[in-house]
C-alpha cells in the first residue's frame, strides 16, 4: 500500500488550486515528498503567483492538460468541469493500482461538471460510478462531532423515501466499521429521527416507528452500540457534548447544518465504503474569491491529515 496522498486540484477556476498550493507549501519535506497534486501545472503556478510564493511545483504535480490554461478565475466553464472530472478519474485509477494510498479532493462545481457532460450529483456519486462501488456514504468528521448520512444530494421528499429500514441499517454498519478503523473499539452511535420529535407516537408521521426504529433494533442485535431514533433537535448537541461518537443523519441538511455550525473550517468529508480511500474539503469552489490569494486552506490541511491517518492505519493493518 502506497503512502502517497493524491490531491485532486478541483475546478481550475475556483479556489482549489490555491488551497492545494498553500497546503503543499506548509508541509514538511517528508510529507511533501509523499504528496502528488492531480491537476494542471500552469493553473497551479498561476495560483502560486497569486499567493506570492516562490516554490517549484512540477516535482509534485501529475500534470494533465487543460485547454487555454490558466483559465480565468471565478468563471463557470465546461472546460473546467471536464478538467475537474479528468483529474479525479486519473487519481481514482492510480488509487486502484496502489500508486496512491488515499485521494484528497479539492472542490468541484457541479454545474460546470454537468455542463461538460459528466452527470453526477457530486464527488461521492462520481467516485461510486468510477469504482463500481455498490454504495458510498458521506461522513463529515470534526474533532467533537461526526455525522454519517443516509442520503445526501436529493430532494427532501426523496430523502424521506430513502430512509428505509434497510438503508438506515446499512448506514449504521458503515459508520460503525469506519470508526473502528480509525481507532474506536466500540463506537457509540446515535440515529437521528426523520420527523420532529421522532413523530411523537405518530402525531407527526410514522416513519421513525415503522422504518428507523427497526433498523436500530437490528443493529443492536448485531452487537453495535447504537441508540435511536433520537429527536434531531437534541441528538447533535448530545453528541457534541460527548455522549456519542457518531450521529446517523437522515438527510443532507440535517447532518450538514450542525457540522458547519461547529466546525466550518475544519470538518472533513470522508467517503465510506468505497474500494479506495477518499477525504475532501467540506466547502465549495468560492468563485468570488478565486485567484485573489486569500482562500483559507485550513479545511484542506484537515482533509490531508485525515487522509494520512487512513493510510497509516491501512498500512499498519497490512
């Protein structure tokens, strides 16, 4: 298993190139030697110049051509969307071949991606397609709060439909396995209810009683330390205060809002149950500040640190 981290540059018109360069510049010599940026060298050099750094980037870049690079900062572009896809595709293939130990992804723009003909709802769906994985779950990790999602980039109406017993149980299992991998002997898991007050005995809906509670019971029967459903208006505070190691959120905003409130600049997006390891920043392309040298790369540093922890753990197991 390779100890190299492969960072995909993201949309060439966004802040991805800048945060990649800033993170690379701050690394120790040893960490830098174990890092490759999958992107476009001319774009990365333009980002470096915007920051005001003097640093040779070529030894650390898997350089993929982008027509017209560097592209104008902060503009929606199908060319950039296609480039972002190709950076990811190349990194996936290298990860599958064992040439890199973990992918770290900088932000992509979903509109640019789809304008280029790559019809995905985001990174997770794309990675599932590229690797042929049957499932992949989005886990957001911060120091005091971790959340895994039953569904993500779908409408709220569709998310409620997807909160089936089978899917909730699979999400509990995936979260439990991941936390064990990163060092939790017996993860304490809470499952959030989908309705206010978990439906209040059917007053506000029956999904919690009919679909979610049976999943929790099944997981407990398997020996998983899990409780729920617990009303979403209290469960995240309880987890943040130390009562639980992980919360299973039923839909995108239910899990994202508390994480972004308490760890906006440090939370890491982790893809769970893919055949390759992947972490990511948890922010967008920020076209409004791209190319100005002011983007905060703290989230990228956190994603890289988590990736190195995954690689170290896997090599130890191997």
